């Protein structure tokens, strides 16, 4: 059996992987934060763990689980979604939100501990992946990395030649409020700016295009993102412009870069993720960051990488050759 931990909120990549598992008649079970908190029941009998869902009772036996895919775990967003349907005042919602998040997280942590001997893609500890560690290790392996500084109560005086950008130190951050989703994006720092909160400040490297690399246990596919000409996406292509969309082009990494990426993933002990690179006008490649849970669906679809198929076949220990 293949076990999938993924958001109950729509995620097309998860659905496509499930479609491939269906087509190959592979047994699987999906767990979401919402189902774990409000639909499914955990039963612990001695050293056995069972999951009750409606009329179905499944034993979570580590020896019978081929692999586990930890795609998304949007715990806070799913608790917020559940509480929106309840007729409660804001104070009660806030109290219940903290309680539900704590309790569901405790159950999730237990399942991670119980299933720790299974093959995970990626590991639960990768939920706390750190940009600083990634950049430090990438630099040691010979990647070009933008000059950086971290701190608070800093002043940044920019010259006309060197521009600075600011981004979160953590790999990702988002929250939902009043049916709107808010995300943290890379931003340019104004002249003589100052701040009192820790931030990752980097030299802005002028780019010709971005490269998004998807890695899954040795499987590598890369895409060039032509985002620079659009002012909205020039600093961060995740600021999607749906009326003037960026072009996505299949990209062939050099053998040297492929080796570096594989070595970096091994050094970080991360077996899957999306790596962000940029190519400068001098054709130099810079490493920006790695997200073990990064998006890949649109890039894979537009460039025909068949990423979801490869994930499904790897999870099920199937050979992709000739299929």
C-alpha cells in the first residue's frame, strides 16, 4: 500500500498521482489534516494502529506500506476552513483554532513516529527545511550563491550598482484571512531602508531567466521560466500574472550542474524537492533555494515532464521504463 499525506484542499498534483495509482491498480490511502481531525478515527491496540474512516478500517502496518508521499500538510489552512462553517464568535474561533491545530499536530507527530521506518518522500523533518542551511551547503559544493546578510535593526544603503532584495528566512509562509490567501514574496528594498525584524537580505542578481528543477529520488526535470520581461514576475515568478503569463520551456542542465544538484540533495539528506536557480546575462547559474514541498504541476504539464507519473511509479516501486 502507498500512503499519501496531502491537503484536503484541492491539489491537482496529488490528484494526478492518485490517478496513476488507480490506473496501475495500486492500493493507496490518503490522509489530510481535515480528515485526521474531523473524519477519521485512530485506534491503537498494543503495537498495532488502525485508521477508521466511514465503513473502512485500515491497519497502518509499516511492513506493508511500500512508501509514503508527504505532499502537503496545510494544517492551519484546513482548520481555518473547518471553523469558517461554524457559527462562532471570533474569540471562540481563535481558542478552538489553537486547540485543533495542537491536537491534530500531535496525532500527525505520532503517525510520523510510528511510521518512521517507512520510505518517506520527503521526510517529516523536511517540513522545517532552512534556507540558510541550504545556501551554506550549496556554497560549499561550488554553487554560486548571492551575497547575504541576516539580522535586525539594520540599515541598508544601496548604491546605483548594487540592488538588495528581502525574503523570509523560512522556506515558505502563507495564511488565509476572510477568504483570501496571503503569501510572502521576494521584494526589492528601497534606498536607505531599515527594519527591526530578522530578514534574509541578498544582493539582487540580474537574471536572464529562472530555472526550476524538480528532483525526486534521482529523477531530475528542469524548466526555464521566462519571467524577467514581466515587471510583476521579474523578482518572484510566483506573483502570477494570469493575463500575461510567463513562458515555460524545457531546460537541459549540464552534466556538472546535474551532479551538483544530486550531491546537494544527498548532503542535505532530502530526497525530493523543487530547486530554484537563475541564469545571469553572463550565463552563470546561481542557487537561490530548495523547497521540499515546492510546486511542480504547471511546469511539468507545460513541458510534458510527466512528473506525477514518475512519482506514482516510484511510490509503488514500479519500473517506468517503456511506460
